C-alpha cells in the first residue's frame, strides 16, 4: 500500500517531489524512505479519534516498530509519549532531549541494570510484567514509582500466532485468573515505593477488528472492580495497548482507525478510569515507509522468473518469520503493457529469503529499481548483519527536503565490534 504522497511522474515513482530512483542512486540500495507528511497525518488522525472530554487520553508510540533520533523529535513535537524497551532506547531518547515524563518502560524481562537507569531518569511509569519484577522495582526504588501492571485477559485475536500476545500460553503479563493477584495487591498495599497507577493489556499485532478491544475493556473494567475491593486506593489508568492492523496488500482488510478508536473511547467512557492510553506503532509508520532495492540479476527457470535484489531477509525478516506478504512496483517503469510474474528473492544464504512470490510487475531489466511498500514497521527495527550485510540508510522526505535519519552502515561499522588482535 502506497504512502500518502506517493505519485507517478514520467512513469517513475515519487514521494512528493522526490524521485525514488534518484534517491536510490544517491544513497545506494537497499534504502528505506519515509513519507514524513504521511506520518504526521496518521498521528493527527489517531489524536483526533482517540480524544475525550471526559477522560485524559495518552498516545504512547510503540518504539519497537521503528525509532531514530530524527523521528523521536517528530514524536516530541507532536506531543506523543514513547515506550522504551532497553538501555539503548533510553539513551537515544535522553540524547535527543525527549521528556522523560512521557516515557514508559515496556518489556517482559527487564534487567536490574535497565530498571536502575529508568528509575534514575524518572520516567513516567513502568509497565510491570510479573510479580517478580514488581518486587525488584520495590527493592531498587528510592522514591515513589508509578506502575501499570500488564494483564493477560485471554482475548482471542485473528492474526498470525507469532504476534498473538493474549493467549493462554503467552509469556506476557500475569493471567487475569491467576492466584498470584492476591499477593500482588497485598504487596502494593504494603509497599513503600510502588504505586498501582494503572492496568495494561496488549492483545497482539495486526488486529483488524474492533470487538477484541471492546471485550478487553469490559474484562479489565470488571477486574479493576475486583482488585479495588482489596486495594487501599483507586486504580486511575488503563492502557489498552496497540496492535491496530494495517494493509499490506490491496485485498487486505485493516483496523478502521477513525471509527474503531471512537468506539473504543465511547466504551472507555463507560468505565470509571480517569486516564486511558493506546500504543500505536505500525499504524503510524508502517504504511508510510517503503524499501527500494536494485534488481541486480534476472533468472528464468522452467517454472519461475526470479528477480534477485540486493537486500532481503537481513533488512526485512517478516516474510521468513511470519509469512508476511507485500506489494511491489518497478520504480523506474511503473506502468507497462508488458508484464511478468516474478519471485522477488534476496541475496542471503537461506531458502526462505523470499520477499514476494508470484509478484506481477512491469517487465524488468537488470539494474531496474523495485520498491516494496509498507515496510515502515518492524523492518529496519528487526534488521541484522546476517551474511555480513550492512544495514540500509533511512530517509525522511517532505516538501522541506530530504533528511538522512540513519546513514548507511559501513564495513568499518561492521568490523568495529570484532577483536582482531586475539586479546582476551
């Protein structure tokens, strides 16, 4: 699915007034490009739709989808909160001056080192994943700490099993019916430092329907009432998580952001929470990012035509990991009467390194450029140096110009972490 400002000029692809072919030639491929205006429009849609006169609302960007200093500054300008999941995340946000009072700490297995740093930075809140973690925070804290406790509400969603996070066997949170809750509430009641400010759930990713969120709200609202019968104070906040699905193919359905978030707010207004939050990630950046490759070689067998590109699973692991499907175009020859069906494959030593199967494209020539749409989430963020691959550059384009948010990795970058002297 194309970004907001994707257009065709002289049969070549552009984002706004920026030629993708020219960008590819200048910054080399693989290359990731974000439509900055498209991202800001999606943020505005979410802010407008997830608003309430009755409740205080928070939008917490899920940084695991994609993060970079330039983008963190955009999030700050837009007034969003951000979650962090590691020391590296904290240091990145700290270095760009992102307000720590708008940072939440996520993760199911936070280390003592990470917790100490988050406490020192005085972040907004900790999303606590287990009773064990709660006890560790209490041990390390020296002042009051706001926490949201993650609950597994056992809500079934229709998405790939690897991105469902509220099943019975999920590693995340404490189950809504677990016997440990009596101990958790007793601990909060007797705690010197930790405060149960809110409850949190996350049902999974690529959720297209509204009903699972409404079911989760009802379950957590009832559970809140049950917890407050033993807790010495009221639980003020609820974080519904994210996972709002986006289109990758024209035939896909997607979560109806405007309608869906309005229905979610309406249901939340029937609860007695005071503060409510969501965690969009993919729904902000997913569709507004593309990846450009160069088709270095064409190969034809008895059964298939292959387009061999200069990237693959090292910059987009999702097809191999989740059987994810993408749409493609030829950057420099978008519309043509002459078309072919291709297997778009990467350069890495894995049979699963296939970006797209049976993809209909304008008939390709070697060294043509092709684009993969909707790669803005969980592509660069999950990239690797497999086979010695270098991570691509990441650009943000707008009517103000081109910003190289992340430069292309170099061989020197790659070699810098190795010990070549044999020293221990």
